[in-house]
C-alpha cells in the first residue's frame, strides 16, 4: 500500500513540474514574441518617419517674400495683404509671427503665419497656411481665394482638435458664419464644408512661434542683395552683344521652382534641358533681354526675359531677375539668383 501511495505522489510531483516548465516556456515564448512585435513596430515607425521627411527650406522664399512686402509696404495677390496693412498701420499696428506644424498628420510640416497677440488681436489669428507637395517638392498656398485669402480682419480660420478648421466671421461679414474646412485626401488643398465639425479649438499660444521680422532669411536676403558683385550680376553691355554668360547660375521663384543656365549653353526649365539659341534686346521693353532656346516642339515656348537690376517692371527691381511666363506676370513668374 505504501508503495502505491509513493508512486502516486511521485507521479503528481512530476505532473506539477512538467506543467510549471511548460508555463515557463510559454511565458518566455510570449515575452519573446511580444518583444519581437514591439521591435518590428518600432522599426516600422522609424522607417515611416524617415519616409515622411520633406525638405522645408522652400518655405524660406515665402518668409523672405513677406519680409520684403512688409519692409517696402507693398503686396500682391500671392500673400495676405492684411499682414502688410497692419504691420505699417499708425493707429492699429499688428506684427506677424510664423511656425511650422504638421496640421493634417501626413508627415509634412505646414508653414503657418499669424497675427501676434497684442493691442489689436487678443490671441493668435491665422493669416496664411502653406504646405509642400510630397511629389513635386513645390510650395502650395492653402489659404487663397476670395475667402481664405483675407484672413485676419473680419474672417477667422480656427484650427480644431480633429485637424479640421472652423471658418467664421464677425457680425456683418459677408461669408463664413460657422462653415468648416478640411484637408483634401492628398493634403494639397482645403475643402469647404457646410459646417464645422464642432470639435474644440486648439490653443495656439503654446506653439513655437517666431517673429517674422527676426527670421534669418531677412538678413541673408538683404546681404545677398547688397553684396551682389559685377561677377554675379546681369551685365547689360554683354547681353546687348548676345553674351548670356552673366546670367549663368540658378534662379528661384517664390514658389520654389528653379531655372538654371549653364556656362556650356544649356537652359534647364521645368525639369527639361534645352540648348540656348541666343540673347537679344527685348523688342517691347528697353533694358530687358530675351533668352531664346531650341525646343523640338517650339509652339508654346515659355518666354525667358532677363531683367537687370534697376530696370522697372512688376518684379523686384532692386535685384536681377528672370521673368518666365506665358501669361500675365505674377510674383511666382519672377526668378531671383540663388547661385
């Protein structure tokens, strides 16, 4: 009898030991599996983050453009004119600040400009928003048109907690009154809705705002303009004689597009390269020169006008510039030397 009891106790002990070992093994397996999943998710997140990185240096031209507009008290349809109006107002001045923030969560930081809280505005008031296309790398203005192009006076665009916007106006405003805006699926525009989402407004006061007047591009742009030497300036005497060498270099517009002229006679325009044909005085405007190029399909060629510093046109005549457009000139039609 004692022998049977001993055998039973031994069997039960072995069963308990086997169960404990099995549980330990399962626990180790689960821990290892969980660790592997977490590592995989971490690696995936880091990879995704790297893929989303976009060069935001193209915003420098927008900031510089605003600085120049405020300094010269001049503006155009490509920026919010109220920024200039209030910056130079004697009775109710308001300064502008800017920051970078990924508003729609697509991995691209938007450039946001706003009025700084002060005597006139009690809190940050958004005046302009720009983004960058992941495909082309070009700057896109999100707040444009008859409604969003004049934010800050009677119309307000409030950013909400769900990454959408509420658009409303003061009493008597012709537009707004509780409409909403959301980002398009590609993040390249704002789509209007009949009403906002009802989400709470985001507190903008803790964003990393910087004063427009103290942005580095202001100083670098000014220095570049003041120190432009004859070796990097358009030379009318040479252009008049058909020599385009003073135009060699890279030229950039306010929306990030570039034109490159090489010393070996090539013109890079809109991503394509063409042999330069000749340069000659513009037949309509004195002091401006036309650069023509050879295209296999010349119909609809974009005219390239070389405009030396001091020659008056719609561009910034304090700098050399290239006008490239098939239509009416706009701020984005002018290209200024960057190299």
